[in-house]
């Protein structure tokens, strides 16, 4: 019974892992059928995955953005993507979309490539593509945390500026309050002096 339970856990574990692994797929791009892979992200937004993968391709792996392609793919034409191949010139394509029903949305990354390389090079590219896409996962996590840090820092800076503004306003209010208090004191002194003058004049008139 325990053995069956352990085997069930192992099956669930590897099942979840395989769900994260890139799935081989063929794509129609510019009227050509090209090989590629699909990755699914249940809890990640389209904007996050798209921004992170663009950063992964361009900033980390040095691709130069090129023209797009049919069906909404972003394209990088005739470039060497070293993690896939050190020699093969590739046309790299990707797009990120949201699929599924309203309460079960899934973000999907489609990754494809075209090449005129030899069969051996193509096989190498296909093999390396899986590792390349799996290596994207920790990079995306890092990218997400860096973006969250930027937002948190921005929020902190905004709060700090607002706090400084409030302090200045408070200082201004306190200064105004002190000025008003001084005005009141001076006014009360003026009243006392005026009252004394009134009483003096009354006395003068009474004595006449």
C-alpha cells in the first residue's frame, strides 16, 4: 500500500514536471511549416512572460530585434543564438498568448525556428531548444522579482516624497499657527490698551 502511494506521488510529481516542459509542435509561419515548442504558464500573465522572454532573447542572449512574421510572431532573422547552435544561422520566432476559458486561462509561449543548416545542426538546435526554454524559467522568475523590486522601490520613493511634502505642509501649518497665535497675543494686548484708554477717557470726562 505504501509502495503504491509512493509510486502515485512520483507519477504526480513527474506529471507536473512534464506539464512545465516544452512540448514539440509545428507552426505555420510565412506560409512555411517550421518546428518549435510550446510552454504553458498557469499563473503568469501574458505581459510578464512576453517581457521576460524578450529580455531573455535580447539582453541575455544578444539577439537583435527584427521584423515580425505572420500570425503575430515576433521575429529575429538570420542570427546565431549560441545556446541553440554556435554555427547555424537561424530565424527565431516567438509569441505569447492567453488561451482557455474565462475561469481557466493559461498563458502560452510559442517558440519556433527556421534554418538552412545541415540535418545534424537542426537536430542539435532541436535538442538544445528544450534546455534553452527550460533555462528560461529561472530567468523569468528573476525578471519577475526584479520588476517587483522596481515597483516596490517606486512605491517607496513615492511614499517618501509624499511624506516629505506632508512634513513641509505641517511645518508651514505650524508656522502659520504660531504667527496666528502671535497675532492673537498682539491683538489682545491692543484690546487691553484700548480698554485702558477707554477707562482713562471716561475718568477724565467724569472729573470735568
